[in-house]
C-alpha cells in the first residue's frame, strides 16, 4: 500500500442511507440520526425514524505525511484514534469518548472538544471537508482534503455542532497532528483566584500549556511540547506531579462530577442534580450566585468551560452567563431546553438557514431548538 | 475571457437612476459621505485585480454604524445591490464594483476598540489594517497570527471575508481559527453578534460560515480577534536545491518528521533571482529552488527542531543549508520572500497571481505540470508559495500591451487551477473566488453543491443584493463554462439549457 492507507473493517452504506432519506423525502417523514447511541443526553428529544450510520464505516484515506485523514461517519472513534496512534498522531481537540460505540459522525455533529481546546482549537478547527447527504438523499461534497480552501461557503464547518439538523454527514476529512514528544502534569494547591491570575499571566507567555483545570482546591496543569521546554516550564511552575490519567477521565466525562454511569443508556434519575456546562470568556470571575454556594464544579479550559452540578433555575444561571458574555448548556438527558435561547435576530437567520437546507424538516427536527 | 458581470449568465441587475438613489440615500443618512462624480469614483473602480475595472454608481464612506444601517435599509428597500470594500487589496475581484450598485467602503472604521491582554483578545473595527493589530498589541508581548503578505495594507474585515492566511497559518491557522466573534449587519440592516468571547456559542457555527463568504452574507462591522504570545525565539533555515521536485519532496519529509514549522515557504529559480535582484537577501541565484523553514517556540525546542530539520533536508538532497545567524539575517531571508511579488513584477510589465491549493504530496508532480504548461503557453511562471500548506501562488508573467497576451495568461491560469483540482486540490486557498475564479468553481463543485451555496445565500439575502455575481456561480454560468471541462464525454449539468 502507498502512503494512503485504508482500514480493514470498512463498509460502505451510502446507497441505503440515501434510499432511506429519499423515502423520508417522499413520505414527508423525519429521521433521527443515530451514530453510536452514546450521546443521547445531548440536545432535545427527536421524534423520527431512527437512521443509523453504523454500517457506513471505515477510514477511506489516511496519509500521515499530509496530516489528513478521511473517515466515514459510522466509524467508531476508537478505531480512528487507534489508527492515528500507530503513526504517532492524534485528534488534537481531544473529543470525549462515551464508550466504545462513539462514532466519528456523532463526534462531529455534537461538536464537543476536550481539555486541549483553548490551546489547540475545537473540532471545527480541524474539519477540512465533508461529504453529506442532503434532505433528498443526494450526496454533496464540501471543503476538501487540503489544508486551505476558500472556495464557496464553509458548509462543512457549519455542520459541526449542528447535531445533525442540517444534513447527514457521511464522511469527514480531518486535520491531525503529531503527538507531542513530551508531556508532564502538575498539581498546585492554590486558591481559585490566584490560579486564574496565574493562568492569565502564563497565557501571555509562550509556555507549552495544553490543559488547565481548577478543581478540588488545586490548579491542575498539563505541559506538552519538546522535552526541553516541558522540563524548563515544570521547573518554573513547581507543584506536585499529577497522574496523566486525570486528563483522560476529564476528557471522557468519567470524573465523579459527571457520574460516569449516568451517560450510558440508563434513564436519568430524579435524585441527581442537573449537569451544566458554562462557556465563558477568559478571566470571568466565579459567578456570584447564592444558589451556587457549595455546588460541585470543575473549571476547565483555564476557566473558559465550567462544569456544574446544580438545581439552579435555568434562567438565573443563563442570565448570569449572558451578563458575563457566555452561555450555558444543560447536559441532563431530557432537559427541556438544553441550549441557551438565541436572540430574536439570530433565531430568525437560523430558521431561514434550516428552512433553506432542510425545507421539509427531515433531519433531527427539534433537536437543537423546538422550532428547527 | 471577460469577468465583468454578465446579466445573461449572472442574473439581471435592476437598472437604477443615480440621481434618485443618491437623493434617497442622502435623505436616509444626511451626514453620510457619498461620492458620485466620475473623478471621485475612479479610484474605486477596481481592487488588487486591476485588469478589471467598473465605475460604481455611487461610493459610500460611512463612519458610523447608524449610517451603514440606514444605507443598507434603503438599498434593500430600493433593491440596489451593495458591494462592500475593505482596503481593496483583494486579488480576485471580490470588491469589483457594479455599475448599478453602491460601493460601501469600510475603511473609515479604523479604530482599535479594546485590547484585553489578560484575555488575549482585541476588539477592532473592520477597517483596521491587519498589521496594525500586531503593532498595537506588541507592547503586551502578543500578536495576531494570520499574516497575509498584504498585511501592511489589507483590512481585518477583508481578511474575514476572504478567510485570509499567510506564512504563519501552517502552524497558527487561517482567519477562521483566530477570530472569536463578529458583529455583522445584514442587507436588511439588522445587527447580529456571531460568536462570542467565550470559546463557543449556541446554535449553528455561523462564525465559520461568515469566514470567506466574500461580503455576500452580511457586512462585517466589528471583529474580535484572538491574540497569541509572541514566541520566545524564531529561527529560519534556508535550504537550496538543484532540483525543484526534491524541494517539493523535502516539504512532506519535514512534516512527516513530526515538525510543524512556523512557516515553510518555497521559491523557484525565477523567483529567487527576482527577489535577489530587488532585495539582496543573500539568496543562492543558481539554485533551482529554495525552502525557507521557520521554527518558532521555546529556545530548547527550537534548537532540537533545527537539528531534526537539518537532517531531513540533508537526506532530501539539499545542496546547501544555512541558518540565519541573527535576527537581521532572518529578517533579510524573509524580506526576499515577502517582496517576491513586487520583485517578480519588476521582471515583467504584468503578472498574474494564481492561488491554488493541493495535497502536499502532489507538489513535485504539480510543479512539473506547471512548468510544462508554461512552455506550452510560452509564458514564464515564477513559483513562490506557502509550501507547507500546499498553497501555490504561480505568478504568470506577461505583457498586457501585447495583443492577446492577457487572454493567454488567463487561459494558462485556468489550466493551472484545473491541474490543482485534478490533483485533489482547490481553485483558491486564500485569495477567494471573487469574480476571477467564478468559472473554475464549476470545475470544483457540482450543481448540487452550488445549489446548496445559493440556498445559504438565500437564507441571508433573499433578493441577492449583497455582492451579486461573486463567489458562487449561477448554474446557467456553469452550464456555459462548465462545458469546458468535459470528462468521459459527460457534460456537467446536463439538466440545464445551453446558451
Ligand atoms: C435506548 C435508547 C433510547 C433512546 N430513545 C430516544 C428517543 O426517544 N428520542 C431521542 O431523540 N433519542 C433517543 N435516544 C437517543 C438516540 O439514540 C440519539 O438521540 C441519536 O439520535 C443520536 O445518536 P448517538 O447517541 O449515537 O449519537 P452520537 O453518534 O453520539 O451523535 C450525537 C449527535 O450527532 C448526530 N449525528 C450522529 N451521527 C451523525 C451523522 N453521521 N450526521 C449527522 N448527524 C449525526 C446525532 O443525531 C446526535 O444529534 C435513545 C437512545 C437509546 C440508547
Ligand atoms: C501583494 C499582495 C499579497 C497578498 N498576499 C496574501 C496572502 O498572503 N494571503 C491572503 O490570504 N491574501 C493575500 N492577498 C489578498 C488580499 O490582501 C486579502 O484577500 C485581503 O484579505 C483582502 O482584504 P481587503 O481589506 O483589501 O479587502 P477588499 O479587497 O477590499 O475586499 C475583499 C473582499 O472582502 C469583502 N469585504 C471587505 N470588507 C468587508 C466587510 N467589512 N464586510 C464584509 N465584506 C467585506 C469584499 O466585498 C470583497 O469580497 C494579497 C494581496 C496582495 C495585493
């Protein structure tokens, strides 16, 4: 085989996926796109016939020298990551893996990124191109397999995080990166305010930081880069060594705060508190809300992403986030409104876009917002 | 070939009476500067693609958002097309005016509104020059990474509209990777904030959609950019090759070694000689190609990377490798590259800059293809480009005063872009489609994709008033020009009538 590799466990299910969509188009039905069935707590409930991508799988091309991989949507994320690892490469945005069934399509459509995100970028930053089936089951191809491409509108990045409401992703081309040659994790017991000040000042220096949380009374840091810079920075920062397994647990939502087993297929039980994710601008102080006193939380992304367990009223929390310039998502299964409502102008253009790209409402209707 | 708006293929433009539109706009926004006399309009008749010129009906030079809003509302009501212009450095005719349209010039929006060094962001107006951002934040040890070669002149609004990139984007990304949020005004005069200072926002990723949308979905009125700490050190290696294909192979080998350079640029012999003549950068004028490889970061890592890259270059057959001894020499090495376009411009009365992207592994083959096409068409082509991104910028040298030579240059350019598409690439990496590459869009996309693009346009601009005729060809145009590329005897878009 040449530079380009193809994986062995592959399957092309394009024709039948297309047929199913053509049928939905004819009959005026809706589909509920399902990858691995692992992220069903994201988004709103969808009424529709299940359309599984799981048979459409396999890496269609991978050229380590190009740093580009193209992969079918139903491919297990695990399989993709294992192939990349064989070549010392990785998905730099560290998508969460909710079990072995997580698919690449679900990863892209849900648009979640892990601890490295503030330094390396999000899922969308690594998407170069996509193949999708439109509302009539016809294949379209956007972007490409090159690093730069500004021809036409960037529809492939538009699909990222759209929760399958704009089209069925069948294949995606991603930019990958070499695994850093050196890594070290540290824990410093300092209070939150000092931790955030430190992060702001380190952020202005070219340090090899690649993850930072404030959690359980300590600042947890990951350094990644060349051995020289990692060692020098570790010396400068001090602190205790931290088990690197912490970042894996954080990435995969397995720390106690996330209560691992809840995100399997079991229904959400009443005694657990809702799980919130706050996205906030850098340097936002801790939200001053009495309701959050003593709430369980993790400040990830150097404070830009905060995980929270709380019964707090959604509007109270959202207002506080909005005031700070951010937003809040509820990841509790069956949450009525998981996503922060859009401003009237934005909502209008969202509706118009959905109307244009999916006029009959075939794709995951209502998954993001009730009206599209 | 003529790239001016062709109503038969690009859609009808409603005729307007200049005096009436002028009166209506003056009434809607009494303090708005409006130019209407021919001598005032003349400076705006083209952008960086100066071969094509059109006098706009009117030029508006707003200074406030209220003026922009009043102007857009009125134009929307009267169905007058609006073409937005930043600094006018675009090379694809994206800001080419329309005879029946208003040219909305955003250059007076030139203030840096806020610098937050702790949060590493800057909030700026769209007319701020790219380089001015880095200059303003330099005292904080920060900079704005995307650095198009035109950065001294081009505006950040134009960068957003073209998703501009530069030498740094191999490692630090394009505009899309470095902008946090935008304020946009729609053709209906509605204000939207897209994205935020947080790292994501609810809903669709409209931020990505706006990037590179060439002023067709909205007018960018404010940009919040991400700033990066200046690397502790940057070193540049210059490698000479006696064979351009070997240089092309070395590019892939460096990246395969796990190194992501801060910049990885390539120049061929013609470009080397032109630059050396112009700048005296110390380039080897007898080399067939040089690679400039910049490694930046923390001292210790950079030293290690230099050693790795040196080894890779030696095995790839470099005949000479020089490490810039100090910052002055490093600046000189780069000055040659940064001035390569004007340098080549001195060798020929005219040049035509192409902008195709290919998978890196195809570099050797495509370079060979370009040199064959160059011979076939009898025009010299200088190659100077972002090799690490596979982003080619072949410069076609010609003399517009010679009968028919522009047409030959354009045809050769089109062939080069098609070669890029055949190699699995794209007809534009960073300069945009504009008017210039509107026909080649039909080579890269089929009618389903083009229909989807029109659907997106429709969602934001129902009447097609913002920059009509740019970026996305009509299917009618593809039916006419797409027929140039017949594969297996199959006509593209067989469903459409032929003209
Ligand atoms: C036992 C059980 C019962 C369920 N009952 C319901 C129910 O009643 N109603 C309901 O809404 N959900 C229900 N779900 C969840 C349902 O399986 C998901 O909503 C499914 O649509 C998403 O698939 P996933 O979890 O595999 O997502 P992932 O593969 O993790 O995908 C996450 C998101 O991406 C979308 N997506 C995945 N692949 C693609 C692709 N290739 N292109 C575009 N978008 C894509 C999904 O639709 C989803 O929005 C149930 C799940 C289980 C296990
Ligand atoms: C010598 C030279 C070198 C260059 N090198 C590079 C390079 O390395 N990389 C690169 O990417 N480009 C390069 N360019 C191309 C050009 O500089 C970029 O495309 C730049 O981003 C254009 O910015 P501008 O402000 O001049 O935009 P203009 O030319 O004025 O406009 C370009 C497009 O943007 C739209 N636009 C402008 N402002 C707005 C706004 N506020 N809202 C909405 N739409 C708007 C216009 O309608 C038009 O479609 C180069 C150009 C030259 C002349």
